[in-house]
C-alpha cells in the first residue's frame, strides 16, 4: 500500500525511513482497516436489502443447510453466546422468517426451521450470506489460516487490557 499512512500526513516512503518495523505495522493497520470496513459495508448492504442484520442472515444460511438445528447448535456454528443467538432468533421468529417447533420425540427440544418467507429472503439476499469475513476465512488455505491465527494471537497478546469475551460477540456492525 502506498500513499498516506494513518492520517499523519506522511507517505509510505517517509515511514520506511522511520524504520521497517513502523512501516510494516502501518501497512498492516491499513489492511485491517480495509478488511473491517469491507465487512461493515457488506453488513450494511445486507440490512438495507433484506431487513435483517448480517448475523441473522448467517443464521438463516445455517438453517437452510441443516433444517432442524437446535439453538445450541446454531450458537456453536456462529461461535457466539447462546443469549445472543436467542435474541437474534427471536427477531427472525417475530418477522416470520424462522419457525420453532417442538421435537415430537422429546417435547423439551426446540428445533429451528426457515419458513417459506425465510427461504425466499435468503435466496434473494446478497452473498455471501454468512458474511464477508467468515466466508473469506473459510476460503484461506490451511497454512495461511494458521499463520493468520498465530499473527492475530501475537497482536492480541500485545494488547494490555483485553476482554476475551469479545470473541463471542458478533461485530457491532453485524447487529
């Protein structure tokens, strides 16, 4: 990446003179901004086109691929808290896109299905329905994903005040 770095008015070439480490960190920062803003733009596009947020559309995709999932299974597929999943599902049920049914064999078990309206919405929704970041990560070669994971782990370890619980929350622009 070239041009202005970080809004400090310096060009990428000037930063190289400050040392390769600083230049490299600014380049990574710029790439993180691009990734986050691309995901944010995709999520806003989903909400504008569909009337559901990005996390809800992801849930709908999972239910289309595996009808009859339970809330806990959806929670695991999205890697979020169960309370968050329940709240997202309630919105989809209220809008008529998801139907909850009791398992005839065990009335304690609630299974989730897309309604006809939910299926129609999903078919017409912008792609990827799981969201830009989850889809992009799933396409990475295993070796690249391993390196990215290690690099992000290193980044997280350098942050002094960190709430690991953030990893179980959808990004704010997906809600």
